[in-house]
């Protein structure tokens, strides 16, 4: 299994992570060695394994649906690099129009 | 002995019985930090003034007859991926530089309520991804036993801080060995609790199905005491389980290995690793035998042969999702001059994340992407299930399992930086424990000729911490408590 530059760029888009030209070759090398390593798993016969049964965990508990007041709103908004009043300013969303 | 060299339980007793003050303990630890830190570099931030103010306040409360808690006046450092209200929490990443969480992690709250005094936040591999503490944007931490070598990772700062005598105990997190491996490299105790024992609320998420918070210490008594404080059900973490609270400390004195069945893994016998580590394992096995335990060979073929490949699919997959939140909008680093919101995401993440974090995000995105999910992620989930079942079968035959922590002792700084796969391979013995959600305890059983700590780990069944702590207490009587790295520093 070998990964191409095109595939790697596509993965970068899915991950919202720009992959620079200078990063391409070392990343390809890494992908090729790790994907090759993952091939090991094909040695196993897993046809009988159901991966999603929960064996021994406690059933998920739900919290009571009640209002718990918290005064951290300001401190959360203040962490934004571009707060404007009660809003956070971001660059334009959408196309060129 | 200087105050900094006491264990956490000793410190708490000395303070409670009025033989020393909280302020004196904090000052002793800060002096030790000032002496060692220029060379060890275990810390990302120090809370010097605040720690003294808190110590004064605790001394006052004590003077007025108040009970200041089981860890009253005991200094601690926290891995810098645990949220601390109003104090920077960086995950050793440029992308979180300057971020001050608006709340405390549950573990931080519990420790503070128990009277512990936070001295600061310790270094780690960026977002806890690594085994050497070399990928921190704040620089490399050195092993206090040999400054040319790594302390292990990812909780390398927390381990180095305890080994260097900064604090009697510290807190780390373990996703694939990040508590146990640095504990072994630094010659101290490290406990990765059962998944669900300690709340992860406020721990910056890496791989949520594997992450677990746990302590480092120099004595088993301390580990037990800390687990009593932090092993508490937390409704704020949906994976926290409401198990009966254990009195770990009182179980220690009556701990005994007579009649216990301790497993040794056949596949490790066949594994090619450092003969010094092999010798350490043999010594530990012999000690168990001498104490009356029966040594039982067991097979964990899937875990040992396939656990690593399985982990390096599942952990990056979860990381790619968990780290999607770092987008440059709400907090942390934000790239300048972005011309659209998409462009802001792409640039912020390119500039804010380091190489290893990027590798994991991209690998994780790949194995989850359309067309590859079945071949990688789904297959790895099946292997994980098979590993869990394999452990369940093993624990029908044994009470605990003893095995190496890492195939080597602490390696040189820079030695593996350019060989990612070799760095990954070093996790082979720690990862299966996380895959199965079990508790694992790493401890020192000796030193190599060049003075490097050699460790082993014990694995217990689910909720088997009491068993593990008991076993470690028996081993401690034979191998001694963990030592502070005594090398003279200029």
C-alpha cells in the first residue's frame, strides 16, 4: 500500500490541516511505513469477532435534566483571540461573492 | 533529611503533628526545584507565589484546629494537559499557548480539597503523543539520573519531577504507557488505573477510549493514598464508573503473595529485548516466587504481536476527532491574515501543531476516511476486542501478570527522534493494558551498571488496583522504596 501526494493532500483537506510541499515527502515516507506495518493485522482471522458488544461496562448513566448555573461565560468568551462584545469575529464564511 | 525528600504520607504526618509547617515544606521543595530545574527542565510553569500563599492559609487553618485533609500541605505537580482554572494549560503545544481554562479538572479539585498544594505544571510530549518528552514546544526534559537521556514520556516532566525530588508525587495521564514508561525510566512508581476509575473531566482528550489519569510517587503507601483521593466517581465524566470506594492504604500492611498466581507471558520470553531489562524481569519473578507466589505461564499472543498496530490505528483515529476542536476561533493560537474561515482553520492548525501531532491527525483521518474504514478502523476494533478477551482468559488463571515496561532503559536524547517507527515500537509492552482498560503499575527493581533505573510492571484485572498495590508493597519490602536521583548538580 503506497500513498500518493494527491491522497495525502485530500486527507489534509479532510483534517483541515494544510500539508506544505516541504512536509509531503517525510509524511509519505511515514505513511508508507505505518500502513505497511498495519498489514500485520491481516494475519488474524477475525471473522467471529463482534467488535461493538459491550461486555462488562456499567450501563451509561444519564444525568438528571436540571439547570446548574455557572458563571464562566465571560471567561470563555475572553479566551477567544477575536472577541467583539458577545460575538467572536471570524474571516468571511463562504465563497468569493 | 531535608523536607523535600519525605514521602507524601510522611509530609502529611509531620505537618499534622506540628513538627513542620506547610510553608517550610513548600519552601524546601521550591529550593530543590531551583537547584535542579536548570538542568532537568521538568516544568512548564511554576506557581511559586501562589503555592506559598496557599501554604500559609493551610498553616492557619491547621493552627485553628481544622483538619486540612489526607494530603494536607503536600506539594504536587500536574501534567500540563490537566485543566487548571485561570492558569495556562498548554498541552506543550503552540496551539494552546496563552489559554487559561475557565474550570478545574476533577482531579485538580479532588487534590486541592484533600489539602495538596500545586507547585506548577509539568512538561509532556505535545498533546501526550510520544514516549520521550522531546516533542514539547517548551523544550526537552532530561532524565534526572542521566541528563543526556530522556525521562520517557509522554508524562516525562511529572516523572522527572518526582525522581529529582521536586515533589513527593505528581499526576500524569496514560493512553499507551505514558505513566508507566516514564516511571520505569526515572526509577519511581507509576500507576495507570482501570479505565473508569479516575475522572478524565478536564483532561485534554487525546484518545478518549484509552486515556486515564494516574499518579507517580516514590512509595507504594503514597500511591495508595493518592488513589483514595482521586479514584472517585464523577458524574461529569460519562466513562467514570461508580465502583465502591476502596481503602487501599489499610490493605498494604497485610499484603502477601503466598498462594498468589502471577502470570508470565510466553510471547515475551520469545521477544528480543535488552538483556538488562530481561534480568530485571527475572529478578522480579524470582522475588515473587521467594514470597510464595506461584509463577504461571500464560499466552497473550494477540496483545503482544498485534496490540501495537491496533493502537496506532485506534489512538490516531480518536485523536483526529478530539483535536478537531483546535481551530483558531474560540481559544488558543489563531493564524494571522486568513482570507476565509476555512483558510483560518488550515493555517492555524499547520502553524500551531508540531510534526508528531500532525502525523497522528493525518493517520487518524486516513483510517477513518471513506473506503479505508473497514480495512483499518473496524479491523483494529476487532483486534482490540480479541485482546480484551485474551486478557479475560488469562485472568481466569492468574491474579496478576508481570512483564517489562519498555524493551529498553532510558535512551539518549535525540536517539529516536528521526525514527518514528522505532519510537512507536517501544510501546509494545504498555499498550495492551490500555487496549483492555486494565490497571498497570510500574516500579523500579534495580539499576543498570551505568546507573539507569530498570523497571517492571504488574497488570491486574479490571478494578484490581488493590491487588496491584498489595503486590507492589511486597516488592517494595524487597527492592526498597524509590530513590531520589542523587547526582550532584553544579
